[in-house]
C-alpha cells in the first residue's frame, strides 16, 4: 500500500509540474539530461522510458514545439546510437522525422508542406529563414538524415537528401556555431558519400569536418570519428585516419551537451581502429 501511495504522489507531482509553467522547459530538460550522461549503458536502458513519456506528453500537447523537437532528437539519438535492428531503427527514425516535421509546421505554417513542395520552392522557403529558425531547421535536418539512412532502399527517401543538404547549408549560413558547428558534420558526410570520380566532393567534405572540429575547439569527438570514417577512408589516408581516432581515445568525454555523443564517439573510434588493418 505504501509503495502504491508513493507512486500516486509522484504521479500527481509530475502532473502538477507539467500543468504549471514548468511544461515549457520539460522538453529541454529531458534532452539535456540525456546529452549530459556519458554512461552509454545507463542511457540505453533508461531512454525508452523517456521516449514513452515524450509520446504521452505530445498526445496531450500536440502543438508544443519544444516537446516535438525533443521527441525528434531523442528518437533519432536512440535509433542511431543503440538500435542495430534495421527495421526497428527505420520505425524509430520515422517517428523522429514525424515529430521534427510537426515541430517545423507549428513553428511556421509554410513548413507544413516541406516534403510536398518541389526543391526550388523549398530552397526559396529556407532563404527567408533567420537565426530564430535555426533550432528547428537543425533538428529537422538531423531527423531527416537519420530517416534517409534507414530507408536507403526507398528511392523516394533517398531523393530527399537534397533537402537535408539545403537545411544544413542554411543553418551554417545563419549560425555556423550552433550546437558546436555540428551542421558541418552532416555536410561532411553528405559530401563524402561518393568518391570524386563518381561525383562526390571529398575536398568539401574535408573542409566541413575540419570546420566542425575547429568550431568545437576539438571537443566534438564525433566530428573526428566521422572525419576518419567518411573522409580518411574514402581517400585511403591511413595516417589521418589513425591520428584522428587516437585523439578521440585520448580525449575527455565530459563536455556540456556533448557528453553522450562523445562517449559514443570513443566506442566508434576503437571499433574503427580495430578494423583499420582490414580496410587499408
């Protein structure tokens, strides 16, 4: 009985908090709490509960932009960091993109047709964006990239890569420092999908990765990992590959808003180094 009473009290407290002025900060607090945790096992075990909580909050407040953005970020992070099953990852990324598109639509009506308008119209829409739009544009671009990655067998999804590029290019044009310059990471990956002989832009990819590292003062360890994985491996530069990954392994993961991502980067750096002899 006492346990049930405590649970009821806790639930009532949560409801009262959410009904009060604290609701507007719940989304930000949840996302920040996850990003600040460097224990991958703890986050992997606990994050599904946060996802269910966000789902429930969005059911009750379906047009709360902060909740939708947090839902997009958390679903995308969980799918990208912890889910190996391709079908499940595809479903989670679809949820992330849905939340991101809904957040963009709430933010500005014109974005409600982001997937339906043609690319020139989408580009014109982005040209009107200002710095206040950057958080929405960045989250939408990230969720869209994750969706495309797990729907690579769907040519309609792959065709939307140009929209991700436009989103991230607009973010760096408006505020290249946003989220430690992480929009450059996406541009680096996009530019290194193919070798130069097949239309890729490895030089642009190199410059983008280097800019992401520079803007974070080297604290964004994932930028170094992606630099090694997508650029150094593409151009078969073993020295650059190993140097970047060893710097990741020697670095501290505890950086505000990058701790979880950096912990993941360390794990990936070890995996890439261990497989380097087979690749090069």
